[in-house]
C-alpha cells in the first residue's frame, strides 16, 4: 500500500507521517528531508535545489522524481511506503504512477485553515542533527533551544521565516490543490481534520489507514 500525505506546509504531515510509519511499519519518505540532506552535504543536486528552497519555491520535477524513484526501489519499500511532500503537482503524480503504477494507494489530505498554518510554522523549531520537530507553543523542548533526543541546538528552518511561509502556502494552494481534485476523481482521497492535538489527529489518520488496509486484505482473500 502506498500512502500519500497531502497537506499545506505546517499541516503536520511530517509529525503524523512519523507516527503512522511507526504504527504501520511502512517507511516515511519526505522529499523535503531528502533535499535538505543533499543541501547539507553540498552535493550537486543540493546546490541546484538550495536557492529555490530558500525562497519557498518548488525544486524541478526531474530532481525530486529521481530522488523518489531511487528511494522507493529500496527493499524496505517493498510492502509499502508513506510519501510526505511528493507528489506536489500533477506532473509528479503522473510520474509516480509510471514508476510504481500497480500499487494500491490511499491519499490522506490533512486539512488545516491558513491562519493556523502560519501560526504553527512561525513557531516551529527543528533539530539539524536528528530532524526532530518542536512547536514552541504545544510541543516545546524540555530545555529551551535544545533537542530532547540528541541535545543539539535547535534552529529555525530558512523557509519558516514569515515572508517565505506565505510564499510556500501560496505555492501549495496554486499547485498542490489540483492534486486533491485528481485523487478525488480516482476515489482514493480521504480528508482528515488536521486541527486538535497531535494524538487526536493521529487517531483519525490511523483509523483511515487501518480501514483502507482492511479493505485491501478483504479483496485479497475474496475468491
Ligand atoms: P517540505 O519539507 O515538504 O515543506 O519541503 C521543503 C522544500 O523542499 C519545498 O518548499 C520545496 O522547495 C522542496 N520540495 C520538497 N518536496 C518537493 C517536491 N515534491 N517538488 C518540488 N519541490 C519540493
């Protein structure tokens, strides 16, 4: 089963994706994380992506499609995987179907009103070492400015600065929302209310995924 997480920046895709990955045993693949790693390691691909990412703009389809193609061919993705941040436009959705078209899929759309997204992103701090994510209001680290897990100093992402946040949300609304209509037509889109506590949202997401996996299993055993 392929699970695609759709949702604006700040909708909680990363946090929820991690929890879902742990509960269901599928790896979470975040194109944002893969790109940030390439930037950090100063690879050619990272250098090509860096300026666009800083402005909150999308990196070329070719680059991200290459990253995803390589990642999903790993043995740990054989029984399924969770995509966070990909596809982000229709061209990427079509490319994904070409790469791995036969796999059943479910698309979970995490829905959050824009003012809440802006508030969440401007209070987000991340650990540059282990990628843990904190929110200074609802999920603050125990020691101010320090990662609970690995004790590194927390940083604010370049693209979580207020002027860039608005650009990222606009890019999402312009491009990614077309994907919702596309997946609605395919009857695989499942909206989830993304407001509330991390635990409450996770319970909604886990409910959706468990139901989809049960349906898949039922179809498999039916003669
Ligand atoms: P994210 O962590 O998903 O918010 O992604 C951070 C940034 O990485 C985005 O603002 C884009 O610049 C880039 N990025 C991540 N995924 C994609 C994608 N599927 N297509 C194009 N650019 C992407």
